[in-house]
C-alpha cells in the first residue's frame, strides 16, 4: 500500500497562510497495481474566505499515483479489460 504525502499550500486567491482546517479525511483507492491511501484536507482562508484543498498532495506523489492508472475507485479494482467489461455489460443488459 502506498500513501500520498501532503505539503503546505497557501491560499490560491490572496496568498495567505492563515487557514482554518474544516475537514480532514482519507480514502483508500485501488489503482492498477497498488492500493493508495489518499488523504485530503479542506481549509478556509481567514483573510479572503476562499475554500480549498490544503495541505495538498506533493506533485511527485501525484505523478506516481497517476502513473499507476488514470482512474480508480475506492477499494474497488476496476475491470479495464474489454472482455471483462463486455461480460459485465451482458450480465446487466436488458437487451438479449
Ligand atoms: Zn485567501
């Protein structure tokens, strides 16, 4: 299991660093070869009121994360083979 690391991030609107943390959580996301812990935090700038993600993920971690597949889902490995997708579509299709 891999984990995205975070770094401090200033307000994108005013450049301020006086922030209120309003939410912190994390998700477990299954990618092509690994499961990633993806923490996220939402902050509100006390200077201008802008709400944004801070601290934010490190760029090098995002590059590694997206190199492990361009999409993923919480704890679910997505079937990205054509054969698997066709089998799922046939199973749930109402057209016979
Ligand atoms: Zn601000």
